[in-house]
C-alpha cells in the first residue's frame, strides 16, 4: 500500500500555516475541501527525522494539501518517564516541515485535544494482545483515541504512517474499518540510517556507545530472514534470542514471528502468507522497536 512518488511532483509551498486550535484548523480546511482539493495527513509526535519527512513528501506527491500534526499524546504513554523525556523540538520541527513542503501544521495543547478525559475503549481483538499491546497495556487504545480525534478534525483523504510501527499501522487500519472512516491509510516503508538502524525520535536519546551498537537490531533481523529456508520458526526465534544475548547492552523484550494481517504468532512458514518478525529491545534505558518481512 504505497503511493508512487512520481505521480504528481509539486513545488514545496512557500508559506506553511501554523494552527493550534481545532476551530481554526477546521475553518482553514473547509475552503480547501470545497475547492475539491484532496488532503494528505501525517500525524506525528514531533522530534521529526527523515522518516517523518519522507511521509510528508509522499503526501505531497499523492494529495493536493498536506497537513501534519505535532502532538505528544499523553494517553498513549504507559511509562511516565518516557512521556517526560520525549524530545520536544517545536521550532526546528516547524522549519523541517516547511522545507519538506507541508502546507499546514496542527499543534494543539493537551487541553485542546482533551478538554475532558476520553474514556473510549476500543476492541481490537487479537491485534493488540501481542507484542507492543502486551508489553505496553493501554498504549494502542491511547493511539486509537488520538488518531480518531485527529481524523475527525482534519478529515484527510489519505493518512501516511511508517511501517516501523507495524502493529500501529495494522490497528489504525482496523479502527478505520470498524468506524467506516473515509480515509485511506498509506503504510510507508521504514526509513533507515546508512548503518541499518530504523529512524526513530528515540534514537536521539542513545549515548554514542549505544548508538554504535543499535544497528545490530536490523543486522539480527536480516540474519533471521536468511535462515527462513533452512530452519523452523522455533529455531529462528531461538537463534534471534541467542544473537541478542551475545550483545550484553541489549535486553530483548520480545521477538515474535507473526502473520502480517492477523498478527497471530505463526508456528510454521506457510507459502503465500505475509509473515513479519517484530522486535522490541532495550538498549540501556531506551526501548527500540523494529521489524522485517520474511520474504
Ligand atoms: O506514531 C506516532 O508518532 C504516534 O503514535 C501517532 C500516530 C502520531 C499518534 O500519537
């Protein structure tokens, strides 16, 4: 589900509108929509890196009016220290969005988004019972609440998400289906540093020593894919666990091999099924996630 980058090349907009309230944002988008322009949306929590900017460029090529949001959503953090330490870089984020060709950025406060607590409880069945959902209870409910609110405010035609957060994309697709929302979810390939490390706002919090070790995550995942032809699913999982144990700085939280559509852990390689390996590991205090398709 990716768009062709060459579809509609456009020049970046010279002016980017910055809005902080829901009312102003809706007022700004009303004439855009009534002119028949399509809206592409990139929701973010800021601390923007090349991965986010790639999503903005994809939105720019696929739609007429590109909106980004920057909102560190408190209700998706199950670790208060993580929320407190989440990098906030508003000024440089705004600059990067302008350069990437964004037309409007929505920068709400917590009070603007949650004037009263939102107690919606979603049912994602199996999708949030494994991996991130299992180790970060309540996380995906918090993500779904904020993404639903953002979709209701922006009413995008297409919304762009990075596949690094593979389970998040699957859950948002499920939410859109459940709520019959008229938005196309575009899943975009993970953007990596030259050494293979998946780009993430959390990478900024790694020490230089940790940063030098971090690419081992992608190296191990790539090694696991190479073993698919010769080893069983159980053997590949054991191999990955051993590889992480060889690097004492890592604490592996989980490595799962799941069906890409249902997120149900698989027990054997089945031809024709899309199968993905997903990992979460602590490097010192920083929790990193990544994934790879078994092709
Ligand atoms: O992936 C993220 O940055 C966040 O989970 C999202 C989708 C912006 C919701 O807060």
